[in-house]
């Protein structure tokens, strides 16, 4: 297995919905520190790695994922929930989950439609899938609210969906939450390839954020010396989009507006020079750490790249070639003398 896939596999196995990312951040910190690369945690719990004090370029990706949180307990002992991020409920229906409680307690369960049995509910197939119509069924012998409470389950417990990571012999990676663990794997592989001397020479800092899915991942924590930000997030695949799983997408515009034209042209030129497969694309229903960084008042130029990912916010898929292309474009941009101020 290629190193980039090994990194992605290990990261995907760590549950990390927005608000509960400590273990994933610690995992990335250990990888960077073991390679001799300086690291520092932000006050919000994100990870900076590389040139920490004089960085001109920050390469950013988010380790947090979609998820849910227990919002109450029904009379029959099942759980109501509130989504964390843009979970597409029809895609996540029937997915197995882990509920994480206080003191390290965990319970397994399943996300289901209310009254899900087809033999008892003739509308089961046509009912709209929304929070009010769904619940978490615990794998515990509970049939009333008090019994679930006695287990220790309570409002505020995190609900984590199984990622179901799989790497096929044809080079595809299938998993939930490739947005943006695929981007983080490309970043970490690039960071390890650069090593301590490489990031110091290039005055580059890698920033693994932990609140992007809820809108404020890179709003704080960017080193003040930075003038440029290369966001590494997922590339969208879908109708009217040109992205593919075997290439790196360079986003020219998302729902918030255009990305920096000069950086985009530099990235395009580097991709062509180094024969890195790429696509230029517009993502109409999309936001990134770049937008939160700009909205917070950071005076930086921002570009966005990422591996093409199919079925975003559902059962996602990308390819080794897309991961490698993203890593290679990060490395090309970090090393390019002409891209530095």
C-alpha cells in the first residue's frame, strides 16, 4: 500500500466529527513530530506543522468530519439527534454508529427511520428522511427512556458514523469522510516528503484545522507572517463539473466567489510543467477554510485544490491517482521559487 493510502487509512479509522477531533490531531502531530518537523497546537485545537514563526505560505486542510450529537432520549429508549455539518440523511440511513459518552463509555447503534419495518409501515419507502422522522437505535436492552439514561447516555454525546474504509485492487479508495481526510493525507505525505529542512527552506506551514465542517476552521490560528494560503480540500465530482477521481481539481470559484487568479495560474502552470493531471472547476454549493480565513480578516491570497471525490457528503470515493496528483501539486507549489514573495 502506498504511504499516502496508509496515512489515509489510519486517519479514516479515527472518529473525528467537528468538536471531537483531539485523537485525529494527536495522530497527525505524532507523525510530523516523529519526522523531526516542528509542531504547535492552536488554542482551538488545530495543528500547525513546519515553519511556525516565519511562514509565508500556509497549506490548510481539515481533519474534522460530519457527524451528529444526541439531542434527547425518546420514551422507548431510542435517541433523537442533531446533525453536525451537512449530513445527507438518506445516504446515512441504516449506517452503524458509535455513541461516545462521558468517562470513555461507548455504545453501538444504527441510524433508522421512525417505524422502519416495511411490514408495519406502508409509507416507509416514501417518508422524507429528516431529523424529526429518524432516530438512533442503541444496541442495548432498553425499551424506555429511564433504561437508556441508566446506561449513562445523555444529551451532548457525540454520534460517529462508521467510515467503512476500503482500498480496492483497482486503486480506488471508498470511505465516508474523504472530505477532507483525503486532502489531509495528501498534505501529510507532502509534509513528510519535504521534511524539516524542506519546510524551513520554503517558509511553509501546514495547518490541519478542526472546525471546517461547521464554518470556522481557519478563522483563527494562521501564522501572522503568512501572505498566501493553499487550501487542500475535496474536489467535487458531479453533473456540470469537470473533476475526476484520478486528477487534482483546482477550484476557480465556489459559492463565496473567485479564488486568487495569480495563484490559480501558478498552480495550473506547475501542473502542466510537471505533467500532473488536473481539472479547473467551479463548485457552486461549496465553502472552504479559505473563506473562513478571509472572513476573519486575514490579509492573504487563497487558492483551493483537492483530489476528485465522488458522492460528496455521502459514500465517497476517490483514487490513488487523484491523491498522488494532489500531493505532487502541493510539493510543486511549495518548492517553486517563482511562487514565493
